[in-house]
C-alpha cells in the first residue's frame, strides 16, 4: 500500500495507511529521515503540538479532545488515520483524509507531495464540510542527526525573530523572548517565513522553508533533529485561532530543498 515517488536520485516513500506519513526520503541512496519507533515525517492536523488539557473553544462552545500526552492533546488526529489516494504520478501524490470524531467538526484534509531532483514540496488544504472551526496544520519530520556514512553530525542554522517562552506545562506562556541556545523543544516566530538549514558537513545541506510563520525545533533526541513548520504556535487553537470557514480554507506549504556538499 506504500506510495513511492522518484525524481533523479531522490526517492520518497509514503504510507497512506499509517497517517500519510513519509516513511523515507533517500537522496543518492542515503536516508535522511530517522527510522525505527519515531521515524519519517508525519502530518499535524487539525492542530500542531500540544493543546492545553485537550480543551479548546470555538465561540461559546468548549470542546474536549482525547488526552494523548497527559495532561494535553498533541499533534492532531490525522496522523492516526488511513488516507485515500486521490491522484498519483511518478513525481506527485495527492491524498485526502476526512475530519471527524474525535475532532468535533466535519471536514477534509488534502495533502500534496511533489518531488523534484533537488526538492520536495508539501502542501496542506484544510476544508470544513459545514461549520467553521479553528485549525492548524504543519509537518513533524525526524531528520537524522548523522547520516551514517562516517561523517559529522548535522548543524542547524536559523534566525528567528523571537522564541516563545516555554512554561513548566510545556506550553508557551504568551511571552516572547530573545532566542536561547539549544538544545530545544521550543517554538520560534519567523514572521518573514520559516527558513531553517541543516548541514551535514561535506555531505549534504537541506533547507526547510515555508511561508508559515512558526517553527518548532526539537533537537533533544540523540539521533534526530525535528524542524516543524506550522501555521500557528502550540496551543494555538486557544491563543491564536485561525478559523476555517466554508469560503476560506486553511492552506499551508513547505519545501525541503537540498544540495550535495
């Protein structure tokens, strides 16, 4: 049931049955995404990161989501669902997933993958079937810290405008601070668009770019570095809601581009 795209020496493997997760991205035969228990790259929809105590409001109505990272709800629902292929070619795949229980609103998520010889473009569209609702969308890739070819570990370079101060409950406090040195499990604001570069010296440079203005960087694990462009900050359903309406879907795009060193 896997979907494979190829362009030049780049090969992308997607598993529609497993949350439309990218299982593998190989460049010139070298895997760049972690394998194993926490692996590949998964979609975060209809929210990104943690939602405080699993609760959010839409107008006067309060909703309770399943708590799967106690005491919070984390990373949306579609990563646990089977997606339906809508269109596939050698270099492009389009897949869809229905929004329904445990999400309290009906809707549709569309994800597009476009692979080129030196880039991968990812797109989300989030639509409502009936009522308006707040939503977020983003990606959670597990990039390998070391490519396993005898080279050095990756370095990370980016210039955020601010860092969201993280409280003891692991959520932004609402205070913006000057970026602190890592390691991180933190959200950063990049109002000019996400622009983060991973460099494996003498091997590969990979840039994550998006018009989205938020990125979570998680580089605490020994084996991986996560660079997560997303449409809003953690707990954003409550602190910075972006409504999806019948005439205004949520659309987000990100591009991973690379070059050999």
